[in-house]
């Protein structure tokens, strides 16, 4: 099996660490070759708190995935999330020295570089800059400024910021597990890749990923991510409330939540009782189902209200910001009984549960289609997404080099893969690609758009950033 055809997603969560190996089949669907899961003992609310235990959990999950698939894992696509992640909006501009020349990729890259120079709070680092709408000489609502004329180029940006120490700790854990970071993506974006359709992103949708330690929120409109947030509550706080309210141990509280829990307290009658074993030498304990659902409801309502506050902060009541597709719930917390109905009741927005089964090939285990694995599936999709374009670009480069060197007595000169990649993908460099070639790339659907190169440049810079102190 060609290693280039597979990708490995590594989801480092608060309750579990999942390593999933997959590839695309002949129908374009994702074939899961192996999956390993380990309990996460060194992560709290998405932040690494114990390096040694996190490394052990990563190794355990990867070894199980390798045993199932028979593939040795060397490179993984890692998701980044946690309570240290925050987002903000920013507007910036540049004055072009030559307004008589059309706007090119280097102008857009200069604008993005300006944003990267912003001063953040101590200990924070800009990890993601995504352009949204542009303005040219005051003309607003321009989606693609390339090829246009203008002297002043402005843009609105969605900026994602994280703590340097938390990010480097994740990188340290991955590399200490004898793995290489092949790509990096925000976990809400990975989950969105797995459970959202392009139509939903265009219409306007809120992705709510309810994990063990945090709830990630990502809002899309017009196909672009508009707002992200991390709420420091998840399924674990519900379990903690059950544990305290019913005076039982954590393991029993988790089982109660999964098997008998409901987010809607009106469903249970007063006389419905569940009996759980007592501790050694003690009588069994009887728990009222009504009381259990009331405890769960109180905490879930709190989480939903925080999500709704983020939706309000985005400004969903404005006509241009309407979220027609409503809310999509995913993650382990979305499997709680009647949570969909409760979300609709609190927010008044249409809601559905997001399953990654649309992308998974038929014949795969139904367990892999559960919302709890949405992030891992999305990470694999992200890893596979960039490879075909990269391979086709390398083929084109080889063909062009062969054509140039076919002149009589021309010495053969072979570019290293890194140099090929640099020449082909560094669109911000006017020396590497001439204007005619830029126009050709813009008209050729096989060429990657500028937004893709922005994400790749960010990922490359971020990998370099992680490697500095490792």
C-alpha cells in the first residue's frame, strides 16, 4: 500500500485520545483501516497538564490503530483546540505603490503579513489568519480582489489566537511519541469538514462540538468561517454534577448519564427509579430518574445558553448574518438523549445531530459513524485533501523541468522536491511566478485557489514554530 494514499488523524481530547487511519476508496469515500482509542489522563479542557501521561495515551491509541491496520504510523494530522483558543476580528489595509497594476497574490500576502505583526497579549501567538471580505478604494463586499485595479486594499480578517505554551506542549507530546506532525488544523474546522455540507456553510450554520472538557463553536456563512469560540464546559461537568448530586463515584455517574440520562426532565415520572450497586459492604443506592434528568438539564441549559450568547455576539439577527441552516450538534455530548429538542427550545433554531457517516464508505463499522469520532474523521479528510493537489503539482513541475531541459546540449538539472514545492506554491513571490503564469493559474481549475495557499503557508509556518524549541 502506498503511504501517500493514507492519512492518520490524531484527536487529543479531554476524555479520550483517538488515532484513526484512513484512505479514499475508488468512489471517493473514506475507508477506515484502523482506529485506536485510549483514555486521556493528562489533558484538562483541551490543555495538556501532564506530559508523561499524555504521551502514554497517544502511544496506546497509535499502537492499537497500527495493530488493526497493519500500518506503521509515522506522520499524523493533529487537531488543536482547548480553552486557550480564542478568536477576534480585525481590519487592515495596504496602500499599493503602483495602482495602475492589477492586484496580485503578493499584495494579498502583504496584507496578511501585516496582520501577523499585530501585538497580542503576553504569552499568546497568532496561529491562524483567514481573510473574509475585501474593500478596494472604499468599494465593499469584494470576495476575490485578484486581477482588479486599486490603490488602497482593505480586508476583514478572522484571527485565531492561542497560548504559546499550550500549543508547544501538544507538539512536544506528539514528537515524544515518535510521530511527525504532517499537518495542523483547528478541531472545530475538522469537525465541520466531517459533518457539514457546503450548502449549510453557504446558508449559514452553527457547528457545536460538545466534547468532554470543552464545547467548540464555529459559525459559517457564505462558505467562510465567521466566528469561533471555546466554551470551558463539556460532558465532564455534567458527570461531575451527577456525581455530587447523587453522592456516587465518577464511574457510576458517567454510566448513569450515558444509559439513563436525558436533557429533558419532563419525560421521567416521579416513581421511576434506577438502582446502582453500593460500595463494598454497603446497600445498593436508588436514584430517581426525575432527579437525574433535572441535574443534567440544568447543566446542559447552561452550556446551550453560552453557545447562544456566542451566536448573538456574531450578530445572527442582522439580515446579512442570518443562519438559515440553524445548529448542528456533534461530539460525544450530542449523543445525550433529547438534547436536540432542548437546543431547539432554548435557541428557537432548527437543530440536527451531525454524523460523519456521509464521508465513510459502506461496510465500515457503525460505531465509527458516531458523532464522538467526527473530529478524527475530519482530521483524516483534511490530511487527504491536500495530497492530491500536491502530487499533481509535483508531476507538473517534473514535466515542465523536462520540457525546459530538452533543448540540445542543455545539462539536466533536477529540482529537489522542496524547491519544486517552493516554486509552485509560493504565489506571493513575484520572482518565482510571472504575471502571465498567475493568470493561467487563476483560470485553471486544477490550480489551488489563494485561500488554500494561505492555509498551507500557515500550516508550514506553524510547523516551523513548533520545531523551534523541540
